[in-house]
């Protein structure tokens, strides 16, 4: 101990040196619960670790944070790896974290569930947007590794089931650094240039780390953006990836994807043969029916003696003519009698007929005069007789008393 006073900076530097040179604090593994988790715009992550008895500040710089497979959140229990040191400017000690993983569950599983929930909310798994596979594709693109067993299996199955379909192998990395970006770029290229009617993307089985490229968001969004139907064929049947959820069709294995993409040519030929047989049978049945009809027609008397048929038709025509003539004569006679009756009736009620018996008809300015009360002295009247008419001047009117 010395009487010489130390500066705050010197004390802070001494404490920092002690922490930095401590073997335990230099390589530390700490279990705790995340609290106040914040991602700064610089890319650094700031948070605290806590348990029932204490709290420790922590920081994870951008380089280390970019390698995280999952998205840390407050309340999550984690295990962090790093070192303890102090930050002289604030006088606080904190953990400088270089790696982090969920406590009790894998980081990849957390990342898978987080991305799955995000894309589900955005509608990337919606059944309504999934496209149907064409019945008879002319070309199929295989976006996969060109050297794996999966591509050989798919080519073999496609060649056996539907040899008429072209197969386009689009080579990409399917695991490791940059694999997801290669897969996404190839999917976009094949779809943009319309190189195929169906796209199959996938790989053979492996660990979750091996299959992880097909759990990346960039691949999921590339599949979703494709206008060409996409089949996802990743791993074995129990393996499920984000690509399986987004794709239009999910296949259990790459071989199964090839089976789903094309029909079986053998079954197709059998179906065509069945249709051909039915057409032949239908035609034979129609020929038999036509032959029976012709034989029936040949046995008719008209075919043996056409003139007799014409004579019968001529006789029938004459009979119809006679019936029509008789009917018309009867109708004319009835109409003539009706005309005579109507003419007699009209003649009987004709005004001229009345005038011929000595009567006359008087007309004034307002029409036929029917009453003496309708005229006054000085009116001019027209008196019509059967053989002519006369203009008269009314000098006086004598009305009959009622």
C-alpha cells in the first residue's frame, strides 16, 4: 500500500488488467436469462444476463452477432461464451460475448421455428397461392448438387417414368457457406427465363446442419416468388424444411419428387390403349347397327319395286287433292250463304231503304236533327229524300206538348 494517490484512470486500468489476466474470467461460460435485449443500429447487441440472485451486463459485437442462427429475445434462457472485462469510460464490468446458444434447445431449432412463424404470418405458406403441377411437363429443372445421389435418382426415375420429358440439371451448392444464396439465385434465374415447366429443388438426407440451406429465408422467398411450380424434395420423409412449407408441392424424397412431377408413361400407354379399344368397339357397334338398318331397308317392298312406291304415293296425293277440293267447296258454299244473310240484314236496316218508303232525314249544323227542340226559327236545314235533298229555312217551330 502506498500513500501516493492514484488517478481514477489508473485504478480503472488496474482493475481491467486484473480482469483480463484472470484465467477463469478470460474464458467464461455463463447460463442466464436475457433481459433488456437491444440491437443497436451499429449491429452490436446489448443486453443483461440475470438469475434469481444477480444481474450482469453483456455486449455482443456485430461480427459475432451476425453468426447467430437464431434471434435472441428478452426472457429467453441462454448459455453465453466470452470473457469478463471492464469498460473504463463507464466504470462497469461486463461480459464480452463471442457465442450464444439457447439453453436446453438447439439454436438451429429456435431459428427454424422463428422463421417459420414469421413466414406463416406473411402468408408464404398459404394454400390459396400454391400452383398446380402441369399434367405433361415438357422440361423439368433440377436445382440441386450435380454430384449427389439425389440428382442421379431423379434423372433415373424421370427417364423411366416419362422419357419424353427433358431434364435440365442446374448445379448449385446444397450445403455450406453461400449455398442458400446459390440456390435462391438459380431458382430466380430458371423462373425468370422460363427454362422449365416444373422446378424440383432439394438434396439427399443429412443432419439439420447439412439441410440448413433449405431453411434459409432467402431460399423461401425465392420459391415464393417463382411463377413456375416448385417441388421441394429435401432429405428423407421425416425431414421437414422451410422450403417444404413454401413450395407448391412437398415430396418426401428426391425420388418421390420425380414421381410427382411426371405421369407414368407405361400407365399412360395403357390408358391410351384402353381408349383405343373403346373407340374400336364403339365403331364396330355402330357399323353393326347400320348394317342391320340397311338389311331392314333392303327387305322392304319399295326397294324391290320403286315404281310401285311412287304409284302408291301418287294415289295418296290424288286422294288428298280430292279431299282438299271438297273441303274448299264446302267452305265457299257456307261463306256464300253467310254473305247473303248479312247483305239482307244490311239492306233491311239501311237508311236509304227507309227513305225509299217516303221518309226523309233532316240535318242541321250539328248533325241529324232528332227533335223539334233542337231547332229554332231562322235555322237552315238540309232535308234528304231517297232521290235527292233540299235546303230549307225554318220560319216557325211547333213543339208537341208532353
